[in-house]
């Protein structure tokens, strides 16, 4: 839809604390300080906020899709309680070597988002903490933004100035709002 503003946000390491042991339950899902407020800031300024997340823990048998759905209901509830809203949550449950179309950096989830929300991802800011987020953004003409939360600091060291970098999602939200 022309004029509609979309921001794409990775989940682990951007909205919630990441873990090398995966986020396997609602109890393990802990928001990064300020991230829920950042989503609320964007929602209230008229941005559609969509989450795009790789969740290979499903295929690894670490948690099932019902648990993932419960985690995402919880995330939705917490965002709503903070005064914001999520336009959609897209996830890839497959293993890295499954050859699926959805696992970032491949574009499947972004194409699904476009179909379901009726918004183009071209030019939309895509906030992530990993190279796969940046590569996914670049593959579809979205605008990659790196945050230093999660594994973002390590990604920043690797990328050396290729993309804009912010401390966290809150800093990104404030910047997007001042851009107009
Ligand atoms: Mg991440
Ligand atoms: Zn997939």
C-alpha cells in the first residue's frame, strides 16, 4: 500500500535477549530493556511493525510449533501491554541446510509478509543483529539496520561500517521517528 510505513524487526537479539541454547519457552523469552517501548513508539507513530525470525529450534526438536505460538502470543501480549502492536510475526522452523525458501537470508518470509500485509518491503528498514538479517534485507531491497544487542556487536566488528548501526531497537525507533 503506497505511503504505508513498514519496519521489519528480527526477534532474538533485537526484541528479546538471545541465547545459544535457543528460546524454548515463554519463561525463557525476556525482552531487551526498551524494546517493547520502542515498538509502541513506532506503532503509535503509524508504523506497521512486522517480526521476521529464524526458529530452527523447531526442526531441531527443542520446542514444537505450539510452544512457539505460545511464545509469540506472549510477545504480542507484552507489546500490547506496552502500548504497541505487531502487524505480523513470520518464522522459519527449518534447519539451516533444509534448503527452504523462508530461512533468512532467503526472502520467503518477506514475500509472505508482502502478500499478507499488502505492503512492499522495498525501502523498508529491517532491524537485525546478524549478517543473515542484513543479507535478507539487501536481497529484497529493504534498508538494513544493525543493532548492537544480541550478536550485533560481533556482527558490527565483521561488517565494518557497511550498514547503519544503533545501540538498540529504542535508538532505531527514535531515529526513524525523527526522520519523519
Ligand atoms: Mg537475531
Ligand atoms: Zn524455512
